[in-house]
């Protein structure tokens, strides 16, 4: 038993000396608890809602106050001309618009029935349904309060209109996200492994001492995966349109060029990882495990980013797939042009240039 205790003591010392092991044991659960506790929720929070109170009477003001008091909404009270409603939703910031008509209180007292209109952005069907349910609950509570002591029942009926996805096809919100995730992870993983494989096999030394420019090695490694990723993009889009009935409303050339930029960002990410990793196993672990969870969580196609605390929202800005996801939604599902995606494009371009500079600067032309 004394020998066993000595060996156990020795192993404890080894564990406490190894900072990487301690980081995995205690750091990983801590990060996962934070992410799963704060980020992974289907509840809608901080949704931007515009309330158009055209009646501006006592009943409509009370209903507006009730909607504004909901902690799930960020309510803005203003009047939007009917002709500019589509443009308001195309900006991507407004999740829903609640319109209270001019004769709201008059209809309610004369005919015992009044309607309000709820217009929601249905490119994210789950979010649109949840917002409608919240508003329906608010209206139901309002009717209960009105009819509590009334001799005749009064009814407020919300009329719902779903923009960009009237059939509430759930596939249209997942296809852009899956497209971003697949291109990001596959392009990054394959590129990082391709460079590291040369190091493991010993052929990198031959390439570096050859008349071939060392930087051209990186270019030659990335071009095949660039072409294959573009083919993969076309294949995914074809399946989405033919099998899943996902609409394609925008400019196909613009989406192709944006996809080309995003793939370049992912390939540059892979080159940076290849400078860090020493083996193919390390490269796969960093690219697959290190990027899979952030891409799934912080892209926004499964869990709304608005629900997350501001530190996690800030971290999501560092994930390239988030910006590409926004671009695909705007071009493919809303039919918008470059004037609506230029900011996301500049962010991806900045990430690509930064990652390429890091990859080239840290590329070792001499092997130790």
C-alpha cells in the first residue's frame, strides 16, 4: 500500500504541474456551463418591436404600455408609412411591427370586436412564432381585464402576417446556418491538415529547399480546397432549392462572390492553425472541436444572439460564420443587394486580410 500511495502522490504532482490538463479539467466545464446556461435558450429576448399606434386612444395606449412592459421586447413607438414597411424589415433590425388601427376603440365599443395587425420577419420562423405568442398572451390578458366586469364580451383579434416566409418553412432558417457551418469547418480543417501532413511526412523540407517560393506552397495548398468548397456550396444550394423548397430571391452572382470571400476567410484560418499544430491530429482537434461549438452557438441560426449576455454577443462578432450567415439570409431569402451587406462584407474582408498576414508571417521557412 505504501508503494501505491507513493505512485498516487506522484501522479497528483504530475497532474498539478500540467497546466493544460488542469485547463481541460476545470476550464472546459466552466466555459460550457456559461455557454449552455446563458446562450443555449430558445426563449426570445431583446427583440426589437415597433408599435404603430394609429388610434392613440385610451385603450390603444394601455395595450401599447402592456407590450412595452414585456421584458422580452425592446419597443419603439413610431409611425412607419405603409410603403416603407418592407424596407424596415429588410434592414434586419426590426423583428415585428404591431399596428393598432385608427378606429380601434370605436370598433371595440360599437361592434365589440377590434383587430390589430402583427407583421413579423419569418426568416427565423421560431422567433416569429414566439413573438406572435407573446403578443397573443398580452392581448388575452388585456381582454380578460376588459371583460372582467363587462356585460358583453369584447374581443381583440391579432391578424398575423409573416414576411419572407408565409408558409413558415423551417428549413429556410437552417440552410444558411448549415451552409456557413459546413464551409467554415470543412475549409478550415482540410487546409490545416494539408499543410501539417507535409510536416509529418517530411516532404515539407523538400518543398522548402526547392526553387519553389515557400509562400507559393501555401497558395498551392489552398487553391484545390477553394475550388472544392465552391463546388460544395453549389451542391448545397441546389439541394436546398430542389429538395427543401428554400427560395432564392437574390442575385446568385453576388452570393457566389460573398461565398468566395467567406471560403478565403476559412482557408486563411486553416493556414493559421497549420502554423500552430505539429500533427494532423492536433490540427483536426483545433479546427473541428475548436470551431464547431463557437460556429454552432454564435452564428445565430439555432440560438438567437440577442438572447445572450453582452460579453457573449461581443465574442460572436469574432466568428466569421456569423457575418456570412447574415449575408446569406439577406441575399438568398430577402432578395437584397450589396448595399444591404457591405458592412458584413467589409468585416469578412478585414478578417481575411488579418488572418492571411498572420499565416504568412508565422509560416516557418526553416524546420527545426
